[in-house]
C-alpha cells in the first residue's frame, strides 16, 4: 500500500449517483439494463487506475428486489473499475452458512471484504476475525454492533425513513386541516433492528406533532405478507387518514388489499423507493402518493470506498487522509413532483 508521504488527490464519492437495477433480478447471470456505474463517468471521478486490489463480496440471496439490486450494483460497479478484481462468495441460506463462506474468503486474503450480513449481530464475530487478520471490512446495511468488526460501515438511515414518512404525513394532514387523524403503519420484520429503527423514527416524529399510530401491523417485506396484514388493518380501522408502509415490495400487496376492500379515503407513503412504486406515484389513481428512499445505490458506493481503503486513499473533499468510519445515507421523500429525479435509483 502507498504511504501518506503526500496527499493522494482523488475525487469524492457521490453516494447519490450509483447504479440502481430493476427488481427481481438474481445475483447470477446477466445483469438487466441499467444506468452506467459511477466510476469513470461522473464529474470529478478518479479515473486513473491505482494498485490492483481484490474485493471480496457477500450478501444474502436475492429474494427481494432491493437485495437483488444490492448484489448487481456491487458487481456492476466493480466491473467498471479496471484496478478491481471482484470475488463474490455464496451467502447460503442463513447466517451460519454465510459465516462459513466468509471464513473461506478470509483465508484467501483479499485486500478488503464488503459484506451485507444476513444478521449483523450473528455475523459480528466474522467482522472481528477479518479485521484481526488484517483484512479491512466494509459493513453494508445491516450493522455489526462492535466497532472492531468493521473499517467502514455504510447504511441507509432507517430512523430517518420513519422521520421522513411522518413529516410528509404531518404536512399533508395539516394542509387538509385534519384535527384528529387516524394513522396506521405496516412495518417489515419486527425482529430486525432496521424495522425497529424505522418505527421509532415514525413514532417519535408523530409524537412531536401531537399525533400517534392508531394501528400497526408487521409484515415480512413480501407482497403476500403486505396484502395479508393490510387486509387485517383495513378491517380493524373502518376509516383512515394516512398509512405508512415500510417497504415498496410488500406495498404491492398492500395496494392489492386496498383495491380489494374498495378503500380510498386515505393516502399512503411507501418505503425504500422501488421503481414500480415511483411509477405508480407518477401515474396517480391509487392511495400511494409518496415513498421514502433506502437506496441500493449504497452497494456501488461500498465498492468505490472499499477500493479507496485498499489502495490507502482518502476523499479529496475531506481534510483527513482516510475514508471515514461510518456513512449514513439520507432518506429522501419522493413524490409526483420529483419522481423523475429518483427513478434511476429505483430497484
């Protein structure tokens, strides 16, 4: 690795410009059509190749549009970097299988490993092991709780998603002069910390405005579970003003339940920012009027930053020599007015 005898001049990594892919594509085979990756194309990007590095990568199987986009974004970004060799290992069906695959990867001594764990707490020991072995770890999305388990942690703002969703709902209800709003929430998997953080951000922001959640259901980030839980929710609340659904994939089922119940007196905010949700918002005609982002572009950024860490480089827009330890992406609110700006990030 190069020393710090002089400042490496490179470009800052623009988180918001990364590739995003359509939902449902698998981790293997040909990538679907997508926007070009960041490296080499954007203003100020560091196009000059550095020392060749090997980046190991592991993420859960692509059983969700967002996870599919994570893997494909990472692979596509690595292909665009001439000084990067991308080495992906199978994640297996659970945390234990992913841990075994990652242990094999450590033995092969890549320059850096990017990992989105099945579960951050269960895979924390892997991060500690890799870091002690001298292999920097970029922890993507599901957080390792121990700071010794990663060199860089990059994730979306789950608490901020709840804040953004609540702020949009509060603004719309105040515009409509609703004094005692009935607000509902359809969350994701409740055992995940990310779901808990989203709900806490939503609850805290509503409370500050004197509002609260009248009914909350936990789904499982799938269309089927979204439809089931939304049906129960609609039965429990014969009149609604607003709903926040945490995940746009499960939102497909939520909208199906709303249509089946012939309900339309309320509006809904989605979550994560799927391409389909944004197009639905643009088209109108449903209760969905906004979504808050949790973009899989973070995988592209993780590869870009992993490369810089392995090459002993920093960010030119920062005074420090090193890539920061943590990076949390902002949760943005997408409405009909700005959906065109966000479509290419949609999964």
